[in-house]
C-alpha cells in the first residue's frame, strides 16, 4: 500500500510538471461532423451536396441537417456545382461544427468552390462566430480562386476577438453576409469546404493542481485509516 501511494503521488507530480512546462501543441482540428439549420436541400438550383445524417424538411426547399458529415468536411474544395453546397443567407443558415478535441481556434477558412463559371461563389465578407455563448464578427481575408466580385474563399481570424485563446470543440457560424449573389428576393452563396486552424488545448495548471491536492489528501486519509486499524 505504501508503494502504491508513493507511485500515485509521483505520477501526479510528474504530470503536473509536464503540463506546467508544456508549450501549446500545434494541431489541425478535425471537423468530425456538423449540423445545419435552414439549409438548402441538395438539388436546389442544380447544386448538389451530400450529407450522412438526419435531414428534416422544412418546406420551400429548406431543411435542418443533424448528426452527420458531408460536403463541408470531405476534403474536397469543390470543382463544380455537383460537389459544392448552395446556401441562402436570406433564410438564415446556422452551421455548427463539431471538432475531434478541444482547441483554441486561430482561424476558420470557408471555401466557396474553385471552378470557372461559378456565378455564386462564397465571397462572404462577414460572419458571426460563437462557441455556444456570445458571438464575434472576425476580420475577413479573401483568398484563393478568382471569382466575381472577388476571391471565392474567405479566412476569418479570431486572433483579435474575444474568442481568442478560448478552448472549444464546437464552433457555430451564422449571419453570413457580404457581396452575395442576388437571385429574386434571396442572397445566395456557396460553400465547398470548411477548414479550421488552431492549437490543441492543454489542461489549466490550476485544474491539475486541484487534482494533485485531492490525491494527496486521499493518500493521507488512507494512511490515517491504517494507523487506526
């Protein structure tokens, strides 16, 4: 019992030392699945996309997507309307990304389809981003394939926002705006892929210290019980 107690204390002390001295680990967050509220269904306007989860029709060519993956995280940057998803900013889509672990998020890249003749590219200009609480409107850097009226893709940086250095495994995108494609009474845009850049989150030193304190107290209580016995 004494040996086990010492091993446990040494393990805690070692873990605390590693975490306290560890630098943030660079990583590539993986979008394991995503949900969309107020999505355009596949085939609307001739644009096709895939989704493996539950699709709940809302009428008018709209649906809610839950519990799956598809075009937005399949690694394909889009080469035609047959592998790029069409959205209507007018109906207010909300995209929730689920990540494989906890990260602090540096930027979010939204690819609007890399193909000639794309008359409805991303060209977003602005979005709202939240982690389930207050939202921010991060700065946008257009990049990539040249489309009209600008590059088809946008990179939104969280570095100068209130969400910088906030660990999360969920990202919510909403309020898509910018020089969007006008069609009747709608404002349309396309997304072929979403990628996230960030840093793997590490446990807070205070949290680990509390764990170590609890284990030390547990060991002391065991020694007290043995002495009484």
